[in-house]
């Protein structure tokens, strides 16, 4: 069976999740346009020089809000994946007060393009919209909770939620085909420690023989999902997702406390540095806020999209460890 070659735009295509997505799309032979100004890139555009030389990959180095006909001429895509966003519990802090603008402007730019070009759109939102869920469990049918404290994390969550709401309502009254996904604690090769993500931080600390910085008492709950499973979910959401619907993408089987994650990292790396209990604010400053326990109910994506995450927590930890080891080795050469 031959696959139809599609024109696909991926905003944030050089980021952590985006780069894994474009690898898959390029491997399938599609024509990919990446819109990325490299502000939180996980790969170098030069890694894709061969694809760029053949024209299979086109890179638009710009802010997504300028993805409009007055600024850029670009072929109408069949599909748009919108991933570009401020990201990371520490990474978002420097954008405080500007996060809403960035998320709103960029998402409206892709909505307008999807409407003009009759493209299908997958919008990558966040599990942060749940606030704390119900004792940590987050399902699509549950209320989205706005906490009393105004934090930078809240600015990120409400901006994503605002655009989800606009998208869903737009699908009711305009010929817009849009599907929303909410990823939960994605991890895997190429994720940087810089955004504050816990797994690359722990692995980096373990590889340096330092104590792993467990925030609080380490009993906070998360469920980690391998980036390869998330890419499967994004492709399925594009292919089978119902317009105007929201799907959690997170692996409930990988539920863990952060202390147990630290133990898994120590076991994988053989680190003798142990753990130290610290307050996240002592590392990132007073704007840093902790999220509540959270883990997904993924039944909707499994049932309606046929999504089945397959990578367990130990594979995720091992994959991130091996990837960080090979980066270190290649930097040493
Ligand atoms: N965390 C930690 N030590 C670190 C970084 C993070 O204990 O050095 C914890 C953090 O408190 C949170 C969890 O790891 O409960 C997951 O953090 P991450 O920042 O990766 O994602 P979040 O789910 O908080 O957005």
C-alpha cells in the first residue's frame, strides 16, 4: 500500500517532541515545513541538512505568529501540528506575563491558516489544564480547575485552556477540523535539563555523581510517557481524532512518585551520589511553583484513537540515560 505524500507544517518542529515527530513524518516520505525560531530547540537545523538539500524539509525560522500570508508565502498544508510554545516548569518562568500572548497569537495564526487552507489541525495543549484533577487522576470529563494562587504555571495553563476553548467552539461554527491533545510528563532522548524537566535533571546529576535534587518529600505523583508513544498519539489524533475533541496522551501504567523515579535513576546509572531533599524555589527562584499530583486516564485516546503506549518507566529511564551518555561522548570527541 502506498502512503499519500502530504504537505505538513510542524510548529516547534526542532523542539524535543517536534523533532521526534518530524523524524517520523520525514521517514514516511512527507513534505515537512518546520516553523521554529530555535528559542527552545532540541536539535540543530544542520542535523537535517540532507532533507533540506532535497527540499523534503523546509525551515521557516520565525515566530509562529507571523505564519500569515502577509509575512510569508508557504504552500497550503494538508495538516498542521502546533507544538511551538513556551515550555518547562523552569523554562516558562522567563516568559512570565508574556506566555498568554505567545500562546494566543501563535495558536490563532495556525487556526487562521487551517481555515484558509482547509488543513487538519492538531493542537498540543497540556495536562496542566486540570490543575490537580481528582486526587491526581485527570480525565477529559473532569472539570478543569483554576487554582486560587496566581503563578506562572497558572498563566501557562489558562492560556492553553483559553485556546482549547476557542478551538473547540470554532469547530462548532466554522469549517475548522481541529483536535486537541494533552500530554502528560513526556520524556525521552533529546529532552534537555534546562527547561527544568525532572528526568534529564536526575540523569545529569547521577552521571556527575551528584545527589539527585528531589523536591519536597518526593511523594508527588506523575506518570511518564515515552516521546515515541506521544508521537504515535499525535499521528493517531491527526488521523482518527474527532474534530472538537480533546484526548489525554499519558501512560497511566508509568505512574510513580518522584522519589521512586530517583531510585530508578540511581539503579539505572549506578550513581553513588544519593538524593537530597530540596525546595524547588531554592533552585529556580520564587516564581517556581509545584504542580499537584497528576496522572492520566487515557481510556478515551485508547478507545477512540486506538492509542497504546508501550514503553515502561524503566525503558524511558534507560533511553534518556543512553542518549545523554552518547551526547557526552560525542561532545568529548
Ligand atoms: N522535580 C524534582 N527535582 C527536580 C526537578 C523536578 O523533584 O530537580 C519534581 C517536581 O517537583 C515535580 C516532578 O519532579 O513534582 C516533575 O517535574 P517536572 O518539572 O519534570 O514536570 P511537572 O509535572 O512538574 O510539570
